[in-house]
C-alpha cells in the first residue's frame, strides 16, 4: 500500500509551507532519508525528506504550491503501484548517447555573494542584438549549477537557468547573471554524452522579496505574501494589539566604550563592533534584572535564569531573530564570532529552527542605517525588546562644560503585564552604566 508523504512542520511555528522544488521525480527510487523536495517555511528554506523507501509514485502538488501542514504532497510505494486508481509513473528511461557540444572557455571571475539585500535591477538590461547563442550552464548530475540566491531570484522572475551562461566559478550561475537576464528566457537543454536532454521544468514564480515595477501600463504591482511575511504579519498583530506596551528611552555616553573597542581591536585578534558591545552589556544587565528576562505565558510568567539573546537580522523576505544562547557568559570575541555566523546564515536561509527560537529578550539595531532612535515591536512570548540607534556626536554638558561626546540612544519596549515602569527603568540604568564603564563587562 502506498505511503502518503505529507507537508511536515519543519519549524516550531510553521502552519503551512510552499513547495519550492522537487528533488525526486515520479518513477525514481527513494530511500529513507532521501531529500524529496525543498520547502519554504516561515523562516527558512528546508528539506523535506522521505520517511519510507520505495518508488516515488506521484507528486500531489506542483512547485510553487502552498500546502497546510499535514496535507499530502506525494506518494511512495512499490514500482507499478497505483494511487487512487491513477496509472503509476514510469521509471526514467535511458536515452541513446548524444554528441557533446563544444564551447570556447572563458575566464571565470570569483563570485561575489552579497551580505545584504541586492539593489533592484533595471526593468530592461539585456541586449536585444545577441547573435550567438550562449553556452548552457554546467550541470551537476542533471541539475544546473547555481547559487541559492540566483535560484531564488530566477524563480521569482520566471527565468530558466538551463538557458543561461554562468560567470561564477566553473561556470556557476550567480546572482548578477540572473539580474542581467531577461524574464521568460526560453529553455535550451544542455546535452551530455549518454544522457537524454531533460524536459525543462515549468517556471513557477516564487514570492519576490520586493516589488519590481515593470512598465506594463499599470501603476502598481500586487505581490503575494511569502511564508515569512505571512508569519511576520500574524505575529505583529498578536503583539502590537493585545500586548499593553510602554516605552522607555535612555542615552549612554559611548566615549569609554569606543576607547575600549579600539584597544581590543588593536590586539589584532579579530574585530569587535559596537553592536557586540551592546549585546554583551544587554545580556549582563538581564542577568542582574531577571524580571526583564521573562516570557508572558497567559496564565503565568516564566522568568529565565539563562539569557538567550535574540538579535534582529534583516533578510530579503523580512526579519529573523537568531539566538545567542547564554550570551551573558560569553566573551566579547565569542559574541562577535557567533553573531557574524548567525547573521550570515540567516541571510542565506540556512538556520536550523533551534537557532532562531527560544530567545528570552531581543535587540534590534538600526544604527548602521543612521537612525537616531526608534521603537521596536515585542516578539512574543518575550516581554521586552531593545531598540538601538546610531552612535552620534552631540553637544552635551560634561563636567559642567559644553563638550562634543559620542552618544547612543536606547529605547526599550516593555510588556506591562510582565515589566513595570520602575523595573524597566532599573534595567536600562544598569545597561547604561555598563556601556559607560565597559571594564564592568570585562
């Protein structure tokens, strides 16, 4: 009897998933643990694996389909077995050898992987006068070699990667190749000795990270919600509506912190950023004020003895909060290394669920965007979040004399069901003292 493959809950908050790409086709042999498909969850692109062995009999949904958790997506059984009376899928047939096309080789530049959202490409950038057909992108086991960001953008624009020329290492298609390609480029199968050219898969648009207006006579673009944007919208409504929030703002003198940072970085053992210093100081202040390191649990308040600090990271589809666990116990350089690693993997959608869940307090920093101060929305069930602005030179009274000093504004959003005004104020006062006297952190 055929086994039904269902959409699994690949993250703790996942309610539905968008099937991005099938890795196994009907008729192929499947072993337990084989990757069947890539699925876009509310936070990352993850792999759906087989829980049974046999032959993949049938796909129940097409790529690009959003499927609720628990609903069927495919069927696995014995070769020739039928599913609901439907004819079984035929196994892939071998094809006679075909001559290999020869192409001139070109120098391959090194791929530049962006660390932030790439700029929107122009509406028309490809040349209309190309007379020579470009070589097809190299294939690895029948799969076009392309970076994850390139695959994502190509799917959003309906571009067939098989008809493109890659400029990355070994002819790999990278983001800039897709940005300069024309949407709807026709597929041209590549031919390898002994392998029949595969029929191109239908192009299914993925939800774009941002709307790109193309001159079509309309002055707007309707963009379907991605799984991440759906979750963000749902959770923000849960937070800003039901949560009684109040805000506390304080300002810290960062002169000593700047001097300590310069001294640490002069040692040549890596670079410590101001954000690392703020994360470390926040974690240590939370350890001293556990009333702010808490969750609202409807019928109770959970006070955490461990500080698991969530840090907001902007990615293409929205926002994600990787967690630095036991942040109060870690050295500045350890926080620096872990924060960089988590942020990089967050931007490439490579985080595991346990790496972005379970935070006890959040920090959101927009200082790098020249924002002086702002208010952040609490991430339930956490009871507080710290909004960090930029370090700016301001004229202040220092020892009775007007002086230009580097200052930092901090705004704390508090869930009043958990944190009272005095409680939040005491936490902020401790945080400011640590930032103004960084030796206290060391």
